[in-house]
C-alpha cells in the first residue's frame, strides 16, 4: 500500500495518494519508516508541508537517536528545517533522547 501511495503521488494523483496513505496508516499507524517516507512524499511530490509535519510528528515523538541524526540532514525534508513547528519537534526529540540517556 505504501509503495502505491508513493507511485500515485509521483503521478500527481494527489487525492488518491492521500487516500492510500490514510488507509496504510489505519492498518499500521506505528510504522515509523512508512510515516517518514509519507512525509517526504507529501513534501516533494504533493507540496503539503503541514500534512508532512502531521505525519512526521509521531515519528519524532518515538525516534531513536540514530534515525534522528538522519532526519536532521536528510535533503528530502530540507524545506522543513526552518519551520518553527519542525524545529520544536526536533528540540523535543533531542530533549527526550537526552533524558533517556541520563536515566
């Protein structure tokens, strides 16, 4: 399902792509990799940064340190780097991971 959502978005079938993403997230809402890739698709192919942040937020609430490092430098989400909401989500993830490593 996830790959068909990517394909539909690439083909500019925005409505169908978002419907497929919604369906995939209903089936497996905790698939952080799928969510992350949906955020990239929403940014790159559908030009929907707010929707990308909505999909990405649960990822950043649960992200491991190694994946957070990737998110911080991934060129696919460069458009979000100056977004205040994205910055706050990154800061919260950094703080959570720091607290976990101290505890």
